[in-house]
C-alpha cells in the first residue's frame, strides 16, 4: 500500500506540476486511473473528495433519503392502522363525530413529511489518513393511500431531496446532491395491536464534488412490523424492520469529459428494532419518546475507513390530533448515538388528512 501511494504521488506530481489544489488533484487522480497507476478502490479511499459515490458519505446519504422515505411511510401506516385502536383518541372521536379518526368511512388519506438531516463523519483510517465528510439534506415526501378493506391499505409516495456538504482528506471540497424516488406501499392490519407494511422505491439523482459529477440511480426495499397497545392514557409501541437500499453512480464527468471505469455501487442493509411510549393528554396533544437500535447487516466496502455497525437512535416528539377534522400531525427530533466517528440528527414534521 505504501509503495502504491508513493507511485501515485509521483504520478500526481508529474501530471499536475506539484499543484495539489483540489480540482487539479482530482484530474490527476483520474489520469492515474486511466494509466493504471492506482486502482479505483484505492483512489476512492485516499481521495474521497474526487468521487461522488465515496463511502462513508454515501451511507449517510442513503440514510437521509431512502431510509427516511421508508420511515415516513411506515410511521403513517402504523398511525392509520393502529394509532387510535382501543385508546382515548378512539373514545374522544366516537363522542365527537360518531367514528374514530381513520375509521371505516375514511377511505382516503393524504400526507406529507418534511425532514432536515445533518450528518458528520470524522475519522483516521488504518493508514493514518484522516477522512472527513458532512452534509445537510432536506427531504420532502408526499403520499396518498386508499383503504381496500378493513385490514388493507395501499398507497404511493414521492420523495424529493437536496443536500450540500463537504468531503475530503487534505482539503475538503464542496458537494451537492439532489434526487427523487417513487415508492408504492402496502399495509396490512393483523389485529387491533399488530400491523405489517412493505414498500419498494425507485429513483434517480445527481451528485457533484468539485469539478466532478455523476448520475445516480436509487433502489430500496423495506418491510416493517408495528405493535401498539394502550394502557390508560399511555400508548406503548414497538417496531422492527429490515431496510435495504442501493445507489449506483455512473462514470464521473470531469469538466464535461467522461472518466471511464469510475462507476460505483453503494449498498446499505439495516435491521432496526425499537420502542416508543406516548401519553395522551386529552386535548389533542400526545408527547412521546423512543429508542431505536439499528445494525448494518450489509454495507459496501469502505476501504480502511472506520465505521461502527451498531447505533441507537433517540427520539423526542409530539403528535397533534384534530379528530373532528380528521387531521393529525407531529414534530419529532432524533439523534443517533453509538457510532464513534459520526454525528447524525434529524428534525422532522408530518401532516395527515383523512377523508
């Protein structure tokens, strides 16, 4: 590895006249790839600022986009299928309108979800190379679903995202990302306390780092189980799910010229399980807290970049109900802990209208 790096440095010096400004260095890295001085995996590890699909930045991107869309879908379905079953909201709605919010007459549901994610990564790999990245990503999801029968709901969602950040080793450079994903979904209520949901998403995006840019195709699959019950004014919920996502980046375009053999594929598969506890105040307000455990079961190789596989997600939120108007909403803040080299937090708001 040391000999390989020395060879690359020599090649870069010849190609760039010893100038290591970020754009010149990346052009030199691409030239070295063409000439066989370095492999793609080694170049991605040592010069992540030159590759739009470099990990661990891409893992953070997947979590803030595809997995955020899955979270919005599953939370909405869980609330619709189980949210009021047997609890005070059901009793309040029955007294005020003759039916529960989300009852049999409410065939349609339209919803929206907005989240702002902030993530940072800072670590030194086994070759003593310090890798830093960070991004702020805005994600907007819209959806609508229809109740086929007393137990089954089907729907579709569309998500749009845009992010800015930095990535690099010596001199971090600016990054921008944007994209969309379309995802049909289905929810099935097994009992008053248990429901399942599944979703599949396809989308496209663009990613740029410095003078380089790529086109991205996205795919994700997810399945979740939600369990919820009431004890007095307390609502206790549990959720477990499997999530898988993939982002394929095209060959890099450097100042308009395509750099052959630089296409990459990033994959992330997670197992998640967690609990929530909420208290119904009787005035349309329900604060809650939650703890979610996640583990990366499948993840694309990241060279020597350190990345803890396990993490905990702490959540603090409040749900709002207008049962008479059949409108629900909420605000939640989540913060990830347990990964030594990352910081990851999200502020999210949602709104549901049933008719």
